[in-house]
């Protein structure tokens, strides 16, 4: 066979095994995996390196307006470049519907933002904030286009769709094999806490943390799972940040709920103490759910190790610490007027590798699952997330020994800060390929804007998962009937 590229002499790691071997690539796909492969128009020496499935970033906000109209600093060019420098081959940002918009117009807008600019393969999760009858009627067409997941919010006044709205969406998702992702925080608890804090004049960034209590997340996770169970739909809980939330997820999974979940590096790396830095510095660390405490960090790591989470995602939500982002509403705005989110798409995998694999918290196989393989399976990227013949040549070659101190320019994003500044991280991606193209090599960007492709995703196969549908849901068949034991 003729190979365009052969990656030679590295340690290949997949979710299942690890071996020394060569990878032959042709037409953007992995064509052969063997002890040694001859030939190749281009040969990449991976001696002393780890050869991993390229990361799949399944939670990031790119070229997206927040509900209050703040645009992220990263577009599909800078966002995909930063993702690639962080070891990712593919990313799945959100296409966000704001109230009053048709889904067709939203998808068209994001296609226009992504197609000319992305250096990585991409897809979208559709955010639905306005589930009117017309909007719900558009969803089957969205699934047919290969957008097979969406996100709904239980919080933020302009985004949250209420329990009945969630049931409508979960029901349609189940019928079409789509997966519903949920941002779970109790909106009324948050609003009530905001009122209480405002009445006491407590509006500095540090009050963001108590305004969004752990119980707000726990209650909403529990409610979201109950809603999904009523209609036997699958559910993905994003950015779990609390002990209580993780425990509910674990218990419900063990009890057979059709449930997936993720956590994010910021909840492992930082605590709410960062919100209390001098002046308005704390604004950089405002994200929702908020940063928690050190005890929670340990608990989340133990849940990562135990398999509670399918993936660790960045939740990259880049708003600069200037008047275009965090301080759009003034240099000393009250915390509820500061955009929520922090950047981290380039740090997700180095952080997880350095603090997880090298510190013995997770295995290398866990790292591959959490960074790539599980996201591919859960979100229907059927040719990605593994190193085996037939899969896309989405590959990241890592130097597991290189140590670097984190700086903002290393992120290659459009931001003016990184929450990971100054951390000493060992293990960095050196060469990142997407569909056989070299995107990043030894610190150099090698891909052109628009070289990434939209990937139509498969329906999410939860048919084999155990399920639960409340008897009351079957109004016609079940109402007034004896219920079988
Ligand atoms: O604070 C965050 N995470 N902002 C991004 C939007 C979201 O809720 O995921
Ligand atoms: Zn040739
Ligand atoms: Zn969220
Ligand atoms: Zn998010």
C-alpha cells in the first residue's frame, strides 16, 4: 500500500491497549497499524513519544454570543488553533439559539462562522432557549443534518426553558436518537441568593460563589434526571462541579439511568479563593457553576477515576478581562453583570495528563477515554476517537517528559489571560493531526483556515442501555390499568 504518512516508532495508546508500533495514513484515514511499516511520502519519527487519538473537545463556546449579547473572544479560527495546540483534533462547540430565532437561521449563522475559519473538524451541539412549536418542528431536520445533540439550560433568565420545555425536548430527542445535554443549576435559588446578596451590598466577584450554591446544582441534576426518566430519554449532565452532583450521577448510573456526565479542569485546578483576588481580578474566575473548594477537587478526581464521568471537557468560554468581555458593563460591575466563563481549551489535556496520568490519579488508557474515545462514542463521531484502520487520522503525538510553565501566549487563543497561568505542567502535545493533515507541529501552526470539515454525527445509540419510563407517561396504555408487578 502507498502511505502519505507513516508515524514510526512511537508508543501507540488507545482506550484498550498500548503497544510500540507504526501507523500508516492514506486519504486522511488510518490505513494500517503494524509493528513496522515501510514507505510513506512523509515519515514522522515518534521515538520516545506517545501516539494518542487526537483529543475531542466536546464542550466549548466559540464565536458564540452569551444570552446578554457578549461575543466570545475566540472565533472558529483562534478557537480551533488553540484547541489544536492543546492536543485536540476535533471540537464540538455550540450553535446557540437565542429567543425568537429560527433554528435554520442559527445553523446557517454558525456554518458561516465555522466553515471558512476552522483548522479542525467540527460539529455543533444546538442550544435551544425557545422551544416553541415551530422550533420543535425544526428539530428532526437538524438531526437529519447530523447535529445529534443539544444543550438546554435550567438557569439564566434568558436561556432556561422550564421543566415542561425540557420534557418536550427530551421526548423529541428520544424519538430521533439525539442526546440532550443540560446545564443544571436551580435558577430560582440563584436569583433569590442574588437578591439577598444585593440587598446586603455584596456585589464583588467573590460573591458569585455563594450566589450559586452547591445545592442549586444538586437539586437541578436530580430534577433533570427525573425529567429524563419520565420519558426514558438519555441525558448528559455538563460541568458537574459538586460532590452531591457527582454522587447523584454515580448512584443513578448504577441504578440503570441512561446518563452521561463530564467535569472540567477548572474545578480540579482552582478554587473559589481565586474569586477573592485583589481588585476586580476575581472577575476572570467567574464561571457557572462556580469554582468550589479543595475537598471537592479530591472528590471529583475520585469520581473521574471511578468512571462517573465519560469525559473531562474544557467549557472554554473566552471573555477577555476588558470592556469587550468581562467588563462590558463597567470596570467595577456587580458580579451578576459580569460574563460567565473562562478560557482553557488548550489546557484541558496537558492539565489532565500532568495532574492525572503523571501523578498516578488515572491511567493512560483512562486519559484516552476521558479526552477522546468516550466523546466520540457518546456524541456519534463514529470515525474518531480511536487508532485503528478505517478511523480518521486524528492523532496527537505527545512528549510525556517536557515540562513547561504555563503562560498566556502559549494558549494561542484571542484571550488576555489564562486561569492556568504559572502552573508547572509536564507532558505536552508536539504534533497534532486532523484527518491526516498536520495542524500543529513543534510549536508551529501548519494548517490553513477552513481546512477543517463539518462532521455529520450519527444518532446516539442508547437503545442497548437500560432505561426507565414512568408508567404515568403512557397515558393511553397505562391510565386506569392495573400496573404489572
Ligand atoms: O460560565 C460558563 N460556564 N459559561 C459558559 C456558558 C455555560 O454555562 O456553559
Ligand atoms: Zn507517493
Ligand atoms: Zn453551562
Ligand atoms: Zn459551557
